[in-house]
């Protein structure tokens, strides 16, 4: 659906109107992509803003509790990060939408759909709705979209003082999306449905699980960037669905009103 005004396509907290306008007018290579797509119901930026700006801006919202639920869902109930258990409170947590990050050593840069900064913690969220991950496009972009986020996130950690977590946000669980690939290949169709979205799940698993019991693909993707053992990097890669994010966001917003 195409709306007449972008405001109809976003959840906007009172007082955040100017912040949303500034977010949408961000310039990338001379184009305002966010503003161009802001009236489309297919805009992943609109959904990302609508969820994460609530988590960032609602004054009475318990950010630590909400983010713990989101991370719990991202790691199938086995998240190694809990803000509450680490004693990290609301005033120590910053939630950003569309922030630019630049690696310390490589100077590689990327815009992150949503990110969380807290003492000892950095979390990147890569959000997809109907599109798939962008592949590598040498020489300008020698790394695919997931590898680029991992590289910049890990390279943004000063002297190992932060643990870096990466969460991929998409329509369905990774295993269900990857099954679409198997199903369509069996009948001779390349991918099928939603522009080969199975590729996002495949690439995520390629780095997180590896091939032939080896995490060499992840190690190769991180070449030139200082990082913890690849086993630790892979363990901190999670997958979240929009449905779970919506539920966690609404639960937090309702709790803040009580």
C-alpha cells in the first residue's frame, strides 16, 4: 500500500515528529532513499523506526527488560546477554535507529538499521522485510551485507572492552526461510517467493554454523579485523522475527502505561 503521507506509515511518539523527519531526510550518495520509500507499507525503515524509537524514547519504558525479551527471542531462549543480570539500567542504555558506524582499524563504514549501546555491550540489528541481503560488489563493496555489519561492529569495539552481538531481523525463522530454498529447488525453480529471500537465511547460517563442521567462512569474512575466537562471534549471532519484535515492543509499551 502507498500512503498519502509518511506519518500514516510510522508510529510516532508525541514530540518525536522532528526526529522522524530528520531520520527520513538522511542523504546517502546524493539520494534520500528513506524519504522516497517512507509512504510505502513495504518500507523496512518505517517498521524499524516504529519499533525501536518506542524502545528508545518512551520515558517510562523499562528498556533493560524489553531488550532482554528481544534477545531471548533472538537466541531461542539461550541468550548469553541479559542487561538486567549485568545490572545495566535504563540510563546506561542507548537505542539508535539508522546510526552510522566506522571501524577503528579498517575505516570501513556502514549504517546500522538499529543498534544498542551499553557498558560492555554493542548490538547491531540488520532489518529486512521483503528484500534479501545485498551481496558483495567488489571493489566498492568487497563484503556482503552480513559480513560488512560483522566487520564494522567488531572493529568498533575499543580494545575488546565491549561484547558485540549481531541480530538479523526478518519475516520468519531462519530454518523456515531456508526450507523454501530446498522446496523450490526440488521442482527446478530458483528460490521462489519474495525475491530469493532464502538467501538471507542461507548466508546467515553460512557464517553462524559454517560448512563441513568448520567456521572457516566466518574467519575468512573477518580477515583483517581483530576479533574474539570465531566460535564466540558465531555464538553471538541471533535471528529475530518481526512478529516477536512486535510482541516484545507492545508488551513493553503496555507495561510502561500501567
